[in-house]
C-alpha cells in the first residue's frame, strides 16, 4: 500500500486475482485527535480534487473510489467500508484506459445502445455526450476521468446494473466443471424434477420444482460429497476419471448442474398432443409414436438454438433478465465466505426469505383464502352483478387496486426479474384489454351474454361445453351433417378479446420488426441463406469437419473475451442435430399415418425461421415470450381444413421450435455469464433432453391410466388439465372447423385483426424509424402482449399486485437504493420462489390431496357472492328455439 500525503487519502492496489481477490490493507487514515468517535469508526470521505486523478496504473485512491461509486449509481452511502467488488474492480481499471481509447469505446457504445430500453435515458445521454471529443476539455481532469469510468464499465464489465449485480467481471478457466459429481447431481434432479413437474403440470394450480429449489439442495449435496466421498477413480490415456476430486464444490460445478436441470425442467410440449389424443379424442396412441414425436420436437429447438447464438447470446444487448436470480443465488450460496460482512449476507438473506415465504404461503393457500383472492369490493354487495364482474377476481375481470396478498399471484408477471418498462407496458395493455372485454360483453356482441364473461371454455349455442367428438367422423375429420345438427363453437367475451389480440400480434410483429430491426434481420437472413447454400458445395462438409470455431471472433465485449478461453461448439454440430430432428419428424408423420402431409412440417419450420430472431430478441431484452402456436394453427387450418390431428402435430412443431430454442438459448446465455465451457454444456444438454423424454412420457402415461377422473372438472385433487382443455379447444376451432369458417361465419371481426395489427406495426415502426421523440422504452408488441396475457382465467388480479412490486423493485430501489437492490433483489426472488414451491408441495400432500377443507369466513367469503359462484347467464330457455345464434341445419 502507498499513501498520497498531499490529499491524505488511502491508495488501494489490485492484486493479480482481480475482484475475487480484492484486498485492502487496514491502515487508518490520518485523523485529528478532536474527531468524533463516529469519524474514527468510519472512513472519511474526501472531496475530489484535481490531484485525485493522478494515481498510478492499477491502483486508486479513496477520492477516486468515491467518484466511481457515484458514477456507477451508488449515490447514498455514509462511508467506504462496504465497497461493492464491482466498484473496486472498475476503479482499478480506469487508469489502464487512455482517454482516446475511452472516447472511442463510448462512441461505439453510443451507436450500439441507441435504442436500448435497458439503458436509462439519462445514462445513455451521458455516454453519447462524452463520446464526442468536442465536448471534452482535456484540461478538465474530472471530466476526463468521468469519461474513462463510463468507458471502463463498458470495456471491462457491463453497462447494465443488472449484469454488474450478479455477474463476475473475471474468470478462472482452470476451475473444473464437467466432473462426475456435477453430472451425478444433475442426473438425479433431472429425473426427480422433470417427473415431478410433469405430474403437477396438469393440475388447476400447478406446482413445479424450479432452479432455485434445486440449487438449494445442490449446495449441501456438493459440499458433503466433496468432503466425505473418497477420490477413487481410474486413469485412461493419462487422464484420471474419479468419483470425486480433491477440490471444494465450486460455483461452476453448481451452475453446470443447475443448467442441466434447467434444460429439462420446463414445458414438455408433446404432452398436450398425447393428452388431447388419448383423453379427448380417445385415440390410444402407441409409445413409439409418443417417443419419436417427442424426440423430434425437443431436438428441433436445440438445433435452432445454435444458429441463434450470434444474435441473442453473444451480443451485450441480449440481457435475458429472467436468468439473473439463478446466477445471483449460485453466487450467494458458494461465495458466502468471501462476502463482506457489513450488513446481512446474501446467504443469510436467502434462507431468511425462504423460511418466511414457506410459512406465509400457508395463509393465502389454505388458512385464509382472502389473502389470495382479496375481492373486498364484492363483499359490499355480493349479489350485485356489475360489481362482481368488474371488480371480482374469481369470475370477474379484476379491477381492484388491492387484489391479492399472495406471492403466487404477484409473481405471475415476474416483477423482481422483468424490467419495469416491460411490465408497465404489458400492464397498460392488460387494462386496455379489460376495457375492451367490458365493451364486448355489455353490448352483447354475438350473444356473448348467454355465456360467462371470463372463461377459456368453448361453448355450444346452448351454453354447454363443446364436445368435438359430436361433429367428427370416424377419421377424426369434420362431418358437416353432424355439425349442422350440433352447434357452432362460441367464445366468452374474455376469450374472444384474447384471441383477437393474439391474431393482431403476428402482422404487427412482422411489420414493426422489418422497419425497426432491418439490419439485424437482413444480416440473419443473409447468413442463414449463405450457410444453407454452402451445404450444397462439395468442399463445405470437409471444411466444417476441420474448422476451428470462430463464432465469437466478431464480439469484443469483456464476457465474450473471457469465453474465448474455451473451445466453442462448431455450428455444424447444431446443423446435424437439426437435420436429424427433421428426419425423425418426417418419419413419425409418415410411419404412423397421421393424415399430416410432410410439406406442412416445412411450412412450420419456415415460419420459425422468419419469426425466431425478433421473438427471441424480445425475450432477451424485455423478458416477454410469444409463441407461434396460433399463427401455425391458422395456417394449417386454412391449408388442411377439418383435420384436427394434423393441426395439433404441426402446431407442436411450430410452437416448440421457438419455445425450446428460447429455453436452450437462455441456458447458453447463463453459461456465457458464468463462463461454463460450451462443449461441456452441449454434451450435458443432449443427455438431459434425451433422458427427459423417457421420464415425462412415463409419468404422463401413468397419470392417464391410474388417476381416477384425470382431466375431468370434478377431479378431487384438481387434476383438471386446464392447459389440455385449451389445446383441445384450439384443435376444434382451428382444426376440425377451420379458420375460414370461424373468420367468415362465426366471428368475422377476427379476420380484421390481421389488418389492425399490421396498421399498428406500420404506425409505430415508421414513427420509431423516421420520427422524433419516440420513447425508447415503448414497444407496441409488449402492449398487445399484455392484452394477450389478460386471457381467461387470468384477469387483472394477476397483474396489479405484481406491477406494484415491479415499480418498487425495478424502478424505485434500483434507481434510489442501488446498493440494497443489487445485493438483495434477485436473492429475494429466489428465496420467495423456492419457499413458495416447497410450501405448496407440503400443503398439497398434507391437506389438499385428501380434500381436507378448512371452512370459515376467511376462506368462504371470496366465493360467497356472484364473483365466486359465477354470474347468472341470460336464460336460454327464454329464446324461441332454446338456443342462440343461427338456426340449426342452416349454420354457416
């Protein structure tokens, strides 16, 4: 350590371990004997002087550290006794960056982040201002230092607070990752987690084991294994393979196991096909069909993920905000000994929030249900129809400023993860959709008052549940004679608005993206076209097999530079997986006589190629996910009318290519942030996805055969399959009947939604590209996405509590209390989520499975009035024919 006597400030030096090895020598600053006890206890904050910016390379003094903290957003602090490691790291790097290089770095950043909604406008304007050499006075050392600080954040770490909060700016490539113990724990939790999640995915209130819960169990398992299991093994060609290594359980091993679990813990989309065919269509499909269909669908997304890396993994702008709690918890568990003890550690905070939520969740879930559905306004007049439908949270729309105290409800929009601009835009869209639903219902559009206001059920003209088997022939195709005698299908007002919003989104996405992301889409199209064309050349495959991967060569951000220490997965590996998955898909379509033409599979793949980048980029930057399921349904419905089986199969391919690609890509981004070797991850992902197919199919078929009343409305354990019901309804509307009949005859308004969406996309696209004063944070796709998400049964009750939490977390605390937000926000999310999951599991098996009810006022009042019972519908018996709509036998 050295001292600068002229300023009486302490100089800090970085050792060669970077931020993970940051040390400060505890030598007191010079003080006056008359100083107060408080000043003796705390480090004195000095005034920044011109001399403060002359510290030698690799070191920094106290005044510089204070200035760096302010520029990085830490405005409120009393002393420098609890320096965030990221601040110390950036402070040590400032002197390594000459002013000319700093200005150039800022110039590139100003151009790259021009329309970046995750960079606050004031921060971007500062970057833009300092990127112009004409705005910098080289004699003003403070201004020059300021430019170098901002440039250092970008060049040596990240311009985003979210990334700096959870991601290390340094890496040690020698830490082992792909060990026996990391694979063992990943395999165990992949089997347990994917099986458990499949079992409960068809319950009315789903329960799932997520990554936070698994991390909590991985941590002690890894520590105990590392400490007590002997290092037995064998050597093959000089390399030792052992069941344990003589090193502690590391962050990278835990993250590797977590990522392998994560890749197979999500949605297994094929179960919708199997459930619908076996339960609703009573078609006893074979296990071979189930396995091959699942194999093809799961790995198609895997193949596309590799192609997407250059667009939504490596770029700095691709944040993937939903991944931060996983990374934060991993650090909290494995770095607790290194964490500064000033204040509660992240480790203790996680377990505190975990136990708090574990206990609290008993109240809204079982003890006092008004905490879950706080429809307090309906208690004023329980039988008031308008009050119940407008403010109610059970059957109503949910206009209620205090709608719920249940974290399971508040977390519906991921308020601690998703950026506030994204959640707020979606919330505004949800409110607008609610107003449209009110207008549709109270004007009795298409006789919708004969049906419930807010339901996802498909109805007949007698307000009964639509049974598709009543209108199909023995080949599962539409029988028009039966249809004429039965009924056209009808939606509730809430479902009709949701479908209209969904339809409008696709043309809006195309037009808006083409206008605002022209360079990105053109670059992707050109690269994909050239790659596919090159496969026809004789020398291409030889070059592919011998190429050294250079996928990261065009990226120079600090995390990409660190990842260049690891061998990248060649593109052709992903191409092989993609081609193999397509081959299996063709085989299953042809071999099992699915009445599905092969060309429809390629139509589905083609639409994914067109939409995949803008959709995935939207999720990477805003945390919003949009599937292609409805678009594929309509295309196939037009091309193959009256064929629900073909629609379901191609829909599964079309949706899951995008859905699985997003899942794999988010995994790749977490690996990018945490420096997991790509080839190790590729190998592990392939194994886990293959294993998941057997586990999920086994669980699903057992449920269908052994759970009494499975997928029925009165199933006592609530295994009512609401997701499969929606899937079945879609097969009826868009497959058996076809979009032409729906658009032309039943709901003509829906066909106009295509034009409405295109016009909205054109308006905002032109405004953003050529206009002035376009708000960077606003994306019309998010607004309409909020309208889609406000679909039955999820009314505004599921949005309002979350938006309050989102404002506090992602705006207020992030802006005004950055140190607290950075330290605890994502840990709070992980603690609440894991506590909620384990509590829900205990509650289910302890009291809910056997139907043990706790009947008292606090549990009964939410369901006592019209909101809970459902509204009285217009009496169909009052109609002359006993049903509404067109006359039977003359249905359009």
